[in-house]
C-alpha cells in the first residue's frame, strides 16, 4: 500500500537532563505517525556498559561523567526521516 501523505513526528523527553553521578536516568522517544515506522537511537557520548536501549527508551544506570552527551532518536517511515535529541549533563 502506498501512502502519499506520511505524517510523522518524534520528540525526546526530557530534552535536557542534568543528573548527579551515580543516579539513574532515561530518555524516551515519543512518536506520532500515521504509518508504520522504524526507530533507532544514536548516542553521541562515550559508550559505556551502563547504557541500555530498549525500543523507544534509553536507560542509563549509575551515571558517570562519560555518559555526558547527545542522545538522538531517529524515526524512519519510507523516505521520511525525523530526528529528536536529548542532552545529558552530569554534575560533578
């Protein structure tokens, strides 16, 4: 089936996250779409063993300074692509 009017939006919450070392935090990608889509996460931070990606959620347990960075949700439906970012800052 061909849909010529694809509507798709993505949003990451929280868009800015400031946490203390050792705490847990997460980012959630919310998607509104009128078609099936594929969701991927990109992490622009030092990848650590404490990052778990599960569908629309990124969970970071026992945050360390290396987790600081941008967490991007990319949603694709056909040739339509939307991206939303969340930023993690770590208090030291």
